[in-house]
C-alpha cells in the first residue's frame, strides 16, 4: 500500500495499523514526487494534492487495484480512468455510519465563520507586529448573536452547524431540495437558493460537489447579498463560479 496523504498527522495507533499492511509512506504533492513505476496494489492519495489521479498518473501504477481517499470529495480522482483500468475507488462516503461521527469539517467551518466575524487572524498578526492600538478600526469585528445564518446544503456538516449556531442566538435557515421538511426543527427551510442569499448575514456553502452544484454560486447570487455579508465555502471550490 502507498500512503501519500499527510501521514505525519496520523496518531501512532492508526499509523501502526497501516504499517502492519506493508505500507510505504510518501509525501506527494506534485506528480514529480511520485516514482516512475509503483508496485503497490492500493493507494491512499492526499485529497489536497496538486494533481488529478488520471490516466497519466495511473500509468505509473500498473498493479493498482484500489484507490481510497480519506475525504468525502473525490474530484481529485478521475473516476472514468480508474474504471477503465478496473481500479476500485473508495471514499469516506462509503462508510456513512462512521462518517456521521466525524465533526472536524463542521468544526473547521464554524471556526472560519467566527474568524470571519471577529477577525482573530488579523488581530493576532497585529499583536505580533505591535501596532494594534493604531489600527483598531481594522480589528473591530461583529457579534454572531442575532445574525441570520444561511446554509447551502443541510447534510452532515449543515446539521452540525445549525446545532452550533443556535445556542449563539442565531436564526438559521437552509436550502437543500433533497432534505425533508422534518429538519425544520433545527433550522428554517426556504424554497429557493436566492432566498438564502437575500436574507442571510452569513452564508455557508457546505453542499456536495456534483454536476448539479458545479458553478452553482454565480454573480447574480453574490449581487443579492446583504451589504457586509460573510460567505464561507467549505464545499469544493468548483461550486463557486
């Protein structure tokens, strides 16, 4: 097995389980980081790599049988190229029960939301530079309490975000045509995508990338934003045009 994800962040017990499978660990952000020929039967590629696993890359893996990505998104994998070669593709979506217990993505999204309002990253930089007193207007942020948060997508991440935002005194709404109205106990469902953009102080894009959502966020939606609205996208970048 080849493990080219950022393995240095693995806990010791998890890493030990991979090593028991005769795993080779490799930092591979660019195609040049890969060998010309690989003998591995299975490959765990980093989802943040700067290349797509396509025919050109797969030519270097003549014996490859399985590609498993430690992510829900798979746009860094060419599914057609893998299928032509009989390479099976797995992602976190293949274990829905375990996926529901993972909160890292939702917590990271909530961190970005809070930082966008409170400007903590800017404040820390100003403190390091010793000039915070002279630039207080730059550092002045906004409260989350009383804001309207609009969620584009109400799956695993969207539901967790709603549960985080409501105790902070937020009104939460969402647009997701594939979620039943029963979810309205956590947030208010709106009928159209434009409704979220017109009524929200904070818009969080957390839906799945597919052919329906690719390029879904366009200029006409941005034009409908409230003045000073905050947009957080922790979906795939291709959803924004």
